[in-house]
C-alpha cells in the first residue's frame, strides 16, 4: 500500500481541549466536554489533584497530552489550550512555558494578568500559537498592551455575545505544524527549553547576543496577603474579596465563603480594587485585614508579601529553514548547545548558527550542535 493510500485509510484522530486545572477544574472539564461532544473532541487534564506548583501542573498536562497523542487518542496538530474564569491566566502561562505543543488557545473571562505578573510570559513563544481572549470590556486596555508587546492575541469583548460554538469554530481553524519554517522561543528555565524542531540544552549567561532582545512582558510586583494562598474570583461584584478556593490541607485563618472587606482600615469594594491596591505595594510590610464571616467581622494581623522575581537573564532562539537555499539559519542568545531535528524533506542542508557555518547536515534526524572557541560542531544525537 502506498503512503498516500495508507494515510487515506488511517483512522482520523480527534482534536482535543487541554485544561490545566485549578479552581472548578471538574466543572470546567465537564462544560468543555458538553460543548465539544457532538464534534468528537476529547478533553485532556493533568492526572491527579491540582498541584499548587503551576510549573509542575504544566508538566503533568504535557504528559497527559503526549500520552493521548502516542495512544492515537488525539490529533497532535489540533491540541487546543482552554481556560475560563480564574483558569484563563493558565492558558497564557502554559503557552509561554511549552509553546510547541498547542495549535491555539482560548481564555474565556478572567484575565492574563496573573500570568503576566509571574514575569515568565515571553511574547516570542506565541508567534505560532494565537490566543483568543473573550473578556470583560474592562480588560480591553490590557489586551491592547499585550498586543503592542508582540503577543499573538485576538481580543473579543464578552459583551459581543460570542457563544461556545463560535469559540470552538475559531479554535478549529488553527493547526499546529511539527516543522514550522520559522520558530522563535524564549525561556528562563532549562526545564522549559523546547521549541518545535529545536531544543536548547546548554546555557551560558555570558553568551549574550544584542541582536536578540528579550520579549519578556513585564508584570507588576505581584504583592499578596500572606494568608496561605487563597483563591478568589476576579469577577465577583463584592463587597470585598470572596474566598472561593483554599489549598488542600489549608491551615491558615481563612474559611471558604469569607470576604476580605478592608485592609489597614481601607474598605475593599471588590477583587479588582484589591489587586489595584496590592500593585502599589513595593516591599514586604505588616498589615491588618478585616474579614466578614457571616454576621461576624474578624480582625487578622498579617503581612503583605512582595515575591522575588526571576532573574532577568533568559535564553532565546530564532531559527528558520529556507527551502530555496536548502539552508537552516539559527540565531540564539545564552545558548551554547542545542539539539535540532531535521525532517527528511530538509536534508541535505547547510546550517549556520550565529554566523558560524556548517556544510555537513547530510541526513535527517536528530543532531547535537555545539559552539566551542568560535567553532560550530555537529554530531548525531546519542
């Protein structure tokens, strides 16, 4: 049987919606399953309970997606990230951490602000992954700011009445390419260093390259009350901040349903005002919060904590394949070793990395590239 005939007879793998989990994770998964069941789409989530460490949750979701692809349960070209409400920020975060797994993303409600404030959102990582954000009209200013910073974002006001069918239709128009002709990725973590057909494997902060500036989108300070990592819904009308989630085995002073109604004697109208107030704090300090619990108002002595942000140093790689010239061109910053996967249709190929040339990429497959003393070397992957 010819490859063309085999492709025609192979079973069609369904698209999949991937959810990072978090508050109301089960309800969110059930909602997406209801919306896509008639289309035959799958819903993928990380195994086990939601990990409070979002990086570990991203890694667990990647494992779930890759297992579904390996088992033939999902089409690798049509894996879509989704989140609603408080899960919206996780869509932006997961794309920035693992840009090469997704065809597109959608955030319904909520805000990417929580992800941006981690200082781990790199606009370059969205080059091949568009995101649709259907948000509150108040979020349009932030959407425009993110687009101006280079993020591949489509903004749509929730007031426009976009329904589930149109959102799914928008996702379905996008497909992921295993070997895009042009790729661009940035990371501050060796754990998240994959970029389609390139993987950065060794780093040296001294290997700077002013040709490639950072695409990091700066967040605010991320200050928060030191009350044990409570969760709240940004769109709750108030008064105060409604405690809607507490971590497993939580031992702090809050209870579900509490409302934080004032801070240092200043009334808090709603969650958005609380966040605005936190943004103005630049260093750790003592604070007094008032909590409404039923008919009782409780005084809590606590602290406002301003987290330490990641170091400014990051690694970035831009690469492209020029079909007419049969050449792979790579430019990088802070990278001294990488692996590239050359598809059969690209070989043989010339290769250049940061101005150093190589002529001997004769065969497809995995190659290890290293730079030592201004010399570019290539070897087959072990």
